């Protein structure tokens, strides 16, 4: 059964500094079998997210939403299938938020990391689900 988890929920000051964009994106891309996103390029994703936060003067508080969708071995999800799921999820958010993803198969289970800017590039509002909510950790 697939599991979705928002990383850093409940961790005080997790992802509050401007280096969060670079450190998390570099981490998820370093172990990836495939990457993608709504930014101009993977290489500039962190800088683009930081630019939007600064442009809207939203350079405090939680900077990003780091989440992970993982699949059990029994589901037989290949990295290619996981990439298709990632594309669909990216498209869901891409009209309003910058989001990148990386498919990993460096553990027993294929999984996808997502990093989404908490600040909308449309009007600068924060992503509304920044608190602990039931959908922040669920079995899908």
C-alpha cells in the first residue's frame, strides 16, 4: 500500500532558513533516477523558489513543503510508473506553486520526493495546509 508523508511536520523550525531550498533540493536530486518540476530547470529550482519568496516579501516562516510518496514492493511500482505519478501530482500544483520531484529507488521501496515552494508565484499567498492535518500523513 502506498504511503504519503509530509516531512518536517511537527519539527520546530524545520525548513525555516533560506538555505532550505538548496539543501533539500540538492538532497532529493542527488539520489534520483529521474527528476522533474515546474521550474525553468532543475539546476535553478532552489534559486527560483527563493526569488519568489523574496519578491513577495515572504522570507520568514516555513519555506517549503517536503513530502514523500512511497510504494511497497508488493505494488511492483517501477521508477517509470512512479515518474508518471509524479508528473500528475506536479501538474496538480504547478498552476500556482513551484514544485520539483525526484524518483528514488535507492531503498527497498521506490519512492518520490516532492519539494514545493510554500509561496504562490501568482499572488504570494502561502500554501494553506502548513499545519498538521489528517492528509499530511496518510495511507493511499
